[in-house]
C-alpha cells in the first residue's frame, strides 16, 4: 500500500492516503499519546473506521486536518 504523506509525531509515523472518494485515510501504529493527538485532530472532521483502525476524514476537512498534522509533527 502506498501513502501520500507520512507525518512523524513523537517519532511515530502517521500515514495519510487519498481515497477515491476524495476523503483521506489517517492511520498510525498503536501508541496512546499519538492516538490521542490524532483523534483530537480528526474527531468531528470524519469518522472512525473500526474495520481498518483508521480515521476517514471527509474531503471538505482535508486541508485543516493535514495542516494540523503538519503543525504537530513540526514539518
């Protein structure tokens, strides 16, 4: 699987990929602190997908979510 972006938060990779719908998928390995950070960024901007353990961020919120991930990662 290829990713469009990888952000490192607390040295943990957070993977982002574009979906055919225009939404984005945000996934990271299990890490409590990073999970809380990513959840705070993605909540109310998409939905949790329990089948894949990732966030699906709706296309209209893509830019603010990516900007927030970038800020937290220090990119």
